[in-house]
C-alpha cells in the first residue's frame, strides 16, 4: 500500500455556488483569483497630437522655412516703395529716372501710392522666401552628404585600358541648391507675380502695382486672369521667368556663401556679425542682379507683351527687340533702380534670415 508523501499531497478547492449540483472539485493550483478582481484590459490611448506638432515645428527644416518667411515679410514691408519704383521703370511706365518716378507716384496717389500693391507683394514674398530658403538649405545639405558618400565609394568607369573616376567633387552644392531654390519658389509662386505685374488682356498698361483701378483686389485679379487665360494665364511668362531665375538664384546664393566663407577665413572668425551680413548680402545681390538683369528686362517685356497681344516669340527675340529699340543700354534700363532695391533688400533679407535662424534654431546650433 503506497502512501503519499507530504510533498505529493494535493489540496483541492470547491468552485461554484452553494448549490451542490454546481460544485466542481479542482486542484488548488487552478483556483481562480478573487472573483471580484477586474480583468486587466488594454486601454486605447489617443496619440499625443500636441507633442507631434511640437516635435514637427522644432525640426530644423521648419525653422529654416519660418526664418525665410519672416525675413521676407520684414524686408518687403520696409522696402515696398523701392519695389514700386523699380517695377515702373523696368516696364517703362512713367518717368525714366528714380526721382521723377517718386514724384509722379506721390502726385497721383499720395504717399500711400508708394505701397500700392504691397499686399500682393507680401502674400507673394512670404511663401516665396520661405520655399526658397528652405529648399536651398535642404538641397545644400543633401548634395554635401551625397558628395561625401560618393568620395568614399567613388565608382570607376573602365574604357579599354583607361580607368576613369566618376567624381562629382567639381559640382558645387551651393550652386545646385541655389538653382533648385529659385526654380522651386518660382513654380510655386509665379501666379502671384503675374497678378502683381501684368496688365489686363485688353491692352491696358495699368497694373496692380501702378494703378489699382483695373484690379481693385487680389481675388478679383486672380479670377479675371483665370477667366481670360485659364491656368496658362496664371503662368504667363513662366519659361522666360525660369530662364532668368536660374543665373540670378545660382549666383545670388553662391556669392553669399563664398563671400561669407572667404571673409571669415581672412578675418579668422567663425560667423559674421549683423553689419557684415548686411554688406555681404548686399554685394551678393548686386552681383547676381548685374549678371542676370538683361534677362530680367526681357522677361518683363515678354510677360507684359503676352497679355497685350504683341509678345515676342521667345526671350532671344525680346532681347533683340530691346536692343533694336533702345540700344545695348536698353538691356540695363532700370538697372540703377533695381540695384537701389536689390542691394538693401538682399542685405536686409540675409541679416533677418540669419537672425531668425539664431532664434529658432538656438538649441541645435546648426549655424
């Protein structure tokens, strides 16, 4: 007869209510925990939207995007009168000198006329500068990173006994980024430039910047241009605009970065102060504007002529028309007014942009 040892003994418990018919005997190891204990059911948690937005707006890209927008808005508000005079002179409306244009605007529309069309300028410059600076910084970083990887794993091309290293070190990330910034911002914001500049399709030379009679508001201008020309009307002159933008934008960013790095190297310093940024930015704008100004004159003539019904067939024809009518100096008509606007504009824009980056990206110190 076998006996169970102490360790082999099992205890049992009763499950069920007091009714004996519902009683079941099971080992005590399977005894349920307290009947009244609540089950641990997984809880559904809503995502922290606020934190997601906070993390998004704290990224470097958003900081650069916002810095560009704020810099553009502040610069445009300060320099709106010069933009009005420059536009009048480039298109050929009114007086042919800066002082005469100022006097004409004040006599015809009062002091507020110097800010005529500034609303559309602000609406145009804020997204334009935001997209432009944001694109420039992103493309520059991407190109620099790609070049570093390409150096480490540089592919080779063998043609017979000749081995060629496919190096891309000769490509300037700054130049590529500058070109990409100009093209991207132009494609995104060109309709606002058309509304600001072009005359009506009936041949009137009045524009939103010069006289608000034809286009009393931005929404009316957009609807009218779209009704008369469709999407193509809103993108009137996009081809010459892109052609003119490429050399300007490429040179503009390239000159600023190179002048800044050369000056810092010569002075043995890491960053520029605000006054130095102002001067370097102004010089970069002057250089870029001088190189690309004939294309700017041809571009404005094409945009205006397209809606007047007497548009030259292409940019080369527009340049030839200007030379035929006004000589070689006609290619630089309004250059003085343009420099008067471009130099302070580019200088102030870079100064504000770098200042806002210091504020918005202070924790990351990417500057």
